[in-house]
C-alpha cells in the first residue's frame, strides 16, 4: 500500500502545464501519459515551438500532484481535459495538430476522430492495448482493487537513460480501478482509429516494454486516414520523448507536422 496520499493543492514543481502560445496561427496540442506529467513532453514542446508552432501540453486531472488525487481521477476527466484544451486552442489558431505519448496517444486518437479539422496527428508509443494478464486484472478490479489499494508500477526499461529516469516525475503507481479506466480508454481509442482522417504518424520503439510491436502495427492498419506512416525509433524504451534516440523522434515529428502545416 502506498502511504503518500496527501491531498495538497497544486502541481509538483516541473509538472505544470506547458503553455508556449505566442501568436503563431498554427497550434499543436500535446498530451502526456498515464500517471506521468507534461515533463515528458517538454523537450519535444521546445523543439516544436522553436520550429514556429504554438504548443500546449496540459497537465491532466489527477496527474502531477499527489497519489491521492490520481486515485480519484477517471478516464472521463482526462478526456474532457483534452477536449477542452483542443477547443480552446482551436478558437485562437487557424490550424491545429495533435500529438500524444502513451495514454496521451489514446486521447489524441479520440480527439482526432472527433475533429476532422485536425491537420496532422502524431501518436508516440500510443497505449492502445494491454497484455492479457493486465486485461484480466482490469476486468476483475472490483474483486481485488479496493483491498490492494495503490500498487507500485515501475519498469526501468520504460526510460533506458538513467539520468532521465531519475528526473521523471511520474507516480509509478496504479490501482485496480485506474487499471480498469486505462483499459477502457484504450478500447475507446482503438474504436476511434477508423474515424481518423488526419494524416497520422505512429512512432514507437521495438524495445518498448509496455506496448508490443504488433499492437502498433495493428493500430496503424486500422487508422482510417489515407496518409499514414509507422516509424520505428531506436535506442529508447517506452517514453521515447526523453530517452536515448529522442532527437530522431523530434525530427520525425517535426517533419510530419511541417509536411502538413508549414510555418513561414
């Protein structure tokens, strides 16, 4: 059982929403992963902002504060936050692109399927499927989840770079109910893939310990967009926006976005 359940207000230092909106007509919404924070997207956000885009990476509800708030958050909260952020950016930008990492990729897929005006979509190691054992645990969470409480969930192979792993602000925990929420969100995202019309890039590492290569291959095949591409990153684990090989990831994301929304 995890003891740190204090409900102190406010985000952890470094886990705040990233807001780089300075008047560009072209906006990019970036969405972070389950139990993690916008910190995992900061380097990518800096890269895209330097390329001439306005970038927003909101801190999702329950994330970046404390474990107690995380345990109370639900997929509807995360999805509504993403939807609200997209609507607010769309009001002030001529074009919108969307990207997401891990669970943020699932959210991004749903946003893109709901908004045919999305000009480009980037899915980075998107969480679109669970191993059988995790699915079984999620489905039976009502049997064991309350008694088990918050459980440790960390994998050193998610970030292979030890310096970046040490700096990560993610909780590294889950609960039965949160596992269920993630499972249902991934299922909704898979159903949304056929409705995506925006040009879609999916980029992932074959060494990803959380998302099997065949999940990425099936996902890109299901995407309804006529223009889509699967790229394999090298050197990193799951959170490839901060890991070894991240510069390759940044270059491919920028190349994809600028190919559909040029700046200047």
